[in-house]
């Protein structure tokens, strides 16, 4: 279990680095960042709930990602101000897009695939 936590912790950090770097190169489409964000969420949920089945991790990851996306429909002043900070922008995003839900699903699916490759 500890070895797996180290692996998932490393994957979280690597995904964050790749995701941040993807925003600095204009030839990388913006939706790649959304896929990587969902992949990172998958690895975080996996790290936190290491002993749970993959189905639990998938549902938890998608609920979190979709919840954040739908929260972007909420436009109160306090949360909009939070979204204008670096942390708020990276975690909460700014505007709701249906296409982001697809990106999150793809990111979590990649996480499942990587999980299965790691645990063969």
C-alpha cells in the first residue's frame, strides 16, 4: 500500500507539472488541460482511498469534476472574486462548458487505464 501511495503521489505531481506546462505552449489545445485536471483528480482520489475499488474511485472523481464544472453556473460575487485568484482559477475554473464534462470523462478513463497498467 505504501508503495502504491508513492506511485500515485508521484503521478499527482507529474500530472500537475504537465498540466501547468501545457498552458504555456500555444500549440497544445486548451482541452488537454481539462483532461489532465480530471486525471489529477482521479490520482488524488486513488491516493486518498487506496483500498477502494476502481468503481468507487471513478464515481468519486467524476462527481467531484462535474460538481466543480456545474458550480461555475453559480455567479455570486464572493466566488467570482475567488475564481479571479490563481488558486481559484486553477481549481474552480471560470465558465461552464458542456465539452469540459467530456474532457473530464476522458481524463478519468485514462486514469483507469493507467491504474490497470500499474496493477497488472
